[in-house]
C-alpha cells in the first residue's frame, strides 16, 4: 500500500473499482482517462499524451486498437497497439474532446497541449478520497491491470507485450501476490508428506474423533 507517496501503489479490488467510477470520478473526461489506464495497463504519461487519432479514426469511429506511440513510452522502447475493451469503448463513445488545439485526447487548459501527468495524478487522488480508497495512486491502475491478467493465467510474455516492460523481471515487480495465493501454495506442499506420515496423521485424527465421541 502507498502512504504519503511511499511504498507500492495498491492493487484495486473489483469493489473499489466500482466505487471509483460511480462515486469517485465526477466527469466523463476523468472517467475516460482513468479507464484508459485501467483497461490498457498503460502509464499515466502514456495516457495523457494520447492523440485523438490514436483512438478514433478519420471518421470519428473508435478504433479496434489503441496506439501508444514509442516517443511517449518510458525509455522510448516501442510503439504498442492494445485492443480496446468494450468497457473502455463505452467511455470513449461518450467522451470526445472538442477543444483540443493540438490534437490530444486529453487537452490541457484552453485546449493547448495535453493534460499534465501531475494533474492526472491529482484527479485520481481526489477521486480515491471521495470513494474512500486508501493507498492508491495512478500506478494502481497499471498494477491492477497487470496483476489481474497474471492471476487469470495469461503468460508473462504476453503481458509484457501489453505493458511495454523492457524485461520480465521489471514486469514481475508490478505483480501483486495475494495472501490466498500464498496459502494455496503452501497447502500444495501437503502432497510431499511421506505415506507413513500421512497414515499416522490419519490414525491420530481417527483416535481423536473416537475420544470425542466417547466423552460426549
């Protein structure tokens, strides 16, 4: 959990995501901005520097894939194309900037340039306060998206293609391990018990059950 900008940004639960979009984010622009980060796993700077033509075609229709340009990525590694989910498509369908002088999807003040990443972070923090979500930052959107994909069994190499990480080691630092996963992993070790030990444990359990039955 992230407190006072220290520590890792938390991975949002489905319930927190619901609260964030229903009671935290108050405008179509803000819901679309956070939706872009959550449903593509992109970085905040990648989101705010999106061009309108990276998302909509020349006829104003939403593209099948969103283009994240190489020049706007961390390390300027490669351009990425990420499929647009129906959930994100709903936000994009109702949000279309009309005063963007420089063609940015999320224009800055008076339509000049693009929304600053620090201002996007402020929007998110204020939304989390309204939705009673603690320990989250804009990085939570990225961590949540990548962790959900990992927990769904998506191969890391595929997730890396979406996230744009330089290597798998960097990607793994983003992934959250849940306590239930740790308990499940340890429980799996029970299969390592020697047959004799398993038999002794069963005999002891049977004896305890017999004793309880007699005493009752």
